[in-house]
C-alpha cells in the first residue's frame, strides 16, 4: 500500500508516543497502525519504517511479539488471525459464549498488566487498539489511566473509523492523524496485486466509495461487480432474489448507498457509488428518499441478529421497490 508507506514516513518523522489514526473505514487504518508498531519495535528501523527481516519484524509477521499487545474485539482478532488469550479461546471453544464484538474488559486488564512489565526485546512496548471505538466506558477508562501515566517505554497507536465515539479525554491524550486517501491508480495497482481483476476493481472501488481495503472485504464476501451494477434495477423491479446471497447488513449498506446516490441525482450532483447509467428511472421525491434512508438506518440496528434473515431481505426489497416506484 504505497499511500500507507507515505504516512508511515510522515508519522515516524514526528515525535509521538500515542497516535490516534482516524478517518473512514477502508483506508488502511489497521495496516498503518501495524506498520507504525513494527517500525517502533524493529531492530534496524529506518526513516522509511521497519526492516521487514529482523527477528522482531518476523515475530510481528507471525503475530507473536512479546512486546506488542493487540487490543481488538475477538471477532476482529479472529478475522485478522491474531491469537486470543488462552482463557478466551477456551471459553469460545467450549461454546460458553460467542466471540465478543467489543474490546473486553479482560483483554484491557491484560494490556494494562502488559504495559507494567519490562519489555522482552529492549525496544520498548507497543499497545495497538483497533477499532478503538469498540471500547466501552470501562475499558476506555482503564486505557486512559495507562495513557496518562505510561509506565516505562510504552507507545500507543489507536486506530478508529469513528473518532467521535471515543472519550474526549482519550482523544486529547493522543496526537491525531487523519488517514490520507490513496490516488486512484494506487488503489487499482494494489487491488490488482491482491488478485482483484481490473474491470471488477473499477466497479467495486466505486461501490466502496473509493476505499480500497473495503473493496477487498466486499470481494471476499462474494459480491461481484455485476451484482453491484444490477442491484438498482433489481430493486426497482422488486426482485428479492438479487439479495439472496448477501447478509441483511450487507443489503442495508448497499441500499443506503443506492439511496444516497438517488438523493445526489435529485440535487443534480454526480452519484458516488453507482454509475449514472446504473441508477434506475424513478420519480421518488426527496422526502420519500429521506424517509427510506431513515427506515434503512433503523433496520441496520437489528440486522446483526435478524429474527428471520430471509423475511428481512424480502421486506427490504419491497420497501426499496415501493420507494422507487412512488411518485412525487
Ligand atoms: Zn525489523
């Protein structure tokens, strides 16, 4: 990710022991946070970042560095391939509970204890928190204490997609860095390197609002660019089969983007997520679209645990159809 490499250089040139990386999802917050942590812990770092070959870099690559504490919700740890604590793994294996979507108090306690220990490799320690907005008030306050009085050489990098949800006291303890957007050709090159074909990448990049890391998760979840291109017409026709292979949460996200673009078209602006030619003919009024968007936002609250996913997708399709066919 060349745009991440640029930001690593920029951040390393400044003195900061606690960074808050903020900006919308999909710009590589996690990658930047990890690159920064790697550079801090590397045995032969340069102004460009970590060397990538020393034993510290290797330990980070295999996700077992004694001086790096990674604080994430368990669902994110699992998705990114970080090991859980023995206790947490055991509870999940025995199905005592499900992987947590929040950063757990237990994990925070471990991290506080970690920051009080002596470092194992002599280059200090790093606590990486991602996504930082998934801390509740208790965990955030525990982190705050450590941020205020860091015992010894501990550096922090917090990455967030919703910095407004963080405690103001946490924000004020960190140096803020706003994530930079990649150039279009950089995104395309990077996606090509990740095995996304160029024509699909172009379309998906649009559907992801220009955020390359989001494209990768879209394409990993099986959403094709064809699927995206035909979504608006399918919704105008009330064809619920088009949503058969996606989760309610994905469907709502896609419909909100469609609604967003229709609102833009209303005001004579260019659409952001779809091509103009992909948008359906519709006479829906601005207020009808606004109301639709509100209903989608409401549905999003129950989308993670829908009573019945199939019924929910049908209801979403019917609502989209009625809104698109409504007149003035
Ligand atoms: Zn290294």
